[in-house]
């Protein structure tokens, strides 16, 4: 099949396939990727947890740093990806490739810059991320490997997002899942077989991130993507750069504030020793694991949203919104209920320490009870970003990912101590779920107006 035939077939598939079938098909790879990637996160927490509370606390520190790298990768990945899907919907294939290569190049260069700066300020970064004197030796060792692989990590996230927004989520899944599985295997071998301790965990992560990048890059080099990564497609056109950075800004805000929230949480928990940091790290990772599956479903909606918005098929965008929201809600409610019911057994999988369990159990129950309100906010934000509504998407991301949580955490921890730290994220979820309702109304109202105008024409 020629390139033109392939692009034509993909256009028909994205704009004519029934919404439930299309989103279901695109969601399966993203959900599987999220599932395996976050299973790695949980496995890593469990593996490193065998090395003691300080090592377990180091995982939370590194998780905050990895969130920064993900923020950079998603800034360019979702920034160019959203524009790519709309350009493909308009059948402007050259513009789509310009977005793709420019976003990829900027992502790799930014990752390299972050790597250099991180080596210069390694100790400051570790303590800024919430390290204590006892955690620092473990965190430093782990971070060195993550910093070395930073450019490949950021660029890998970007390439995966480009494939996903093209409607080629299965190809992105190959790279991300392979990396995650290699990471799990590497942790087991380096930590338990070669007795490398925290060094083994860091080495495993660096190698797996690099392998994932190579596999994702191959999808483009071998012509299996809709867009090209030929250097000839690089552009310094201000409108393209503005589109990439402006559209990707909500992702940067979301990921950066998420990292900042982790930092502030670690610092507040550090008052109650390493056990509190380890406990809240377990709660954060398990909460993210459940929510990430809902995010995977939402990511299946994003290319459908962008593609059909670009093609002027607004009713399909609206149908996709409600289908995705209901599907995400179902996943969060089911898994959240299981986590609450079996909280004690679940926590013991990661750290069989009574001090850690006593802190984590209450926090985990509150976390999941409130998390069930979040899918509507998440899908609304994705819809705003995928249709290029930059300001609303950015403001929504700020509200949902830090603007509320940080002051709530600081106030509650001051007045209620450790109990306040346990209650901060759940209360934030409840506030965010109320605040997001106007954004949902604006998004759906605009689609209805555009759909009516299209019908008139």
C-alpha cells in the first residue's frame, strides 16, 4: 500500500468508524501500556522496598524527578500531537510532519539540557525533591542513572504521543511496554541476582528507557507512521512553534505541578520520618496506577477528538466525550472499591512495616474514595487540549494539578499534622470535581454550536 493509500485509509478509519469501536480499539494499547508501565512502578516500589525504608523513600524522590522528565516529553509530545491529529483531519500531511519532527527535536534537546543542569545541581535537586540525610545516598545513586538517560526519556515520551495522536497507539505500545517489561526484569536481575541494590534499580531504568526510545524511533524510520521525522521537516516558523508550546502547555503544567505536589508532599511528610515518606509514596503510586488506566482510556479518545474536530465532525467529538467519560468512571469506581476493601493486604505487598502501614492505610482509603469523582475533570481537560483550546485547558490543568492541592496540603498539615497530610489529596479531588463543571459545559456547548453551524452549511 502506498503512503497516500495508507493516509486515506487512516482518515476513513478515524472519521467513520463507530465511536465505541474506535475509542475501544485505540484505548486498548494505551491502557495496556499504562497497566504495564505502572505495574513496573509498583514492582519497583516493592523491589526497592526490600532494601529498607530509606531506599523505599528514595523511590518517591526519583518518582518526582521522573515526573519532570515526563513533563518535558509531554509538553512537546501532546503539543505537537494534538496539532498533528487536527492537521491529519484536514489532510494536511506536510504540516503534520513539520509538527512531528520539530516537536521531537525540541524534546531531545530539552532533555539534554535538563540532564546537564541536573548533574550540576544533583544534591540540591535531591533535597528539593524531599530527600532526607538518610535517603540521600540512595536517591543520589538512583538519580545519576535517570539523569544520564534523560534525553532518551523525554524524546521517548514525545514519540509515543505522536504515534498515539496519529491513531497508531498500538505501535507506541510496543515501545513503551517493551521498556517497562525490560525494567521489571532488570530490577529483578540486578537487585536480587547480582546484588547491586539501588544501583541495579537505577541501571535497569536507564537501560529500559533507552531501549524504549530506540524501538519508538524505529516506527518512524521504517515508515510505519503517518508522519515523517526527516530533518527537512524541521521548521522555525513561529506559528508552528507557538502551536506546539501553547497546546502542550497544559501537559507541562499538569506534569510539573504534579511533580511539585510530590515534592511538597515529601517535604511535609519528612517531618514524620522516612516511614511517612515511604507510606505516602505507596499511596501516590497506587492512586496513580488506578487513575492511569482511566487516563489510558482518555488517551484513546484524544486522537479521535483531534482528528474529527479537524475534519469538522463535531457530533462525533461529543459522542466520544460521553462514551470515554463513562468508561473511565467505570474503571475508577471498580478498582477504587477493590483498593479500599483490601487496603491492608494491598499495602503489605509493598512494605510489610507496621509504622508504614498505619500511615498508608487511612491515606489510601480516603484517596480512593475521593478519586472516584475525577474522571469527568480528566476527560474535559483532554478534550479542551485536543481541540486547541489552549487557555481553558491550561487553566483547568493548573486547578486540577496543584493550584488547589498545594495550599490545601500546607493548611491541613499545619493544623492537623499527619492526618492533614493524609486528607489533603482527597479534599483536593472533591474541590476540583466541583470546579471543573463550568469547563465541561463550555467544551460541550462549543461543540453543539459548531455542530449546528455545520448542519446549516
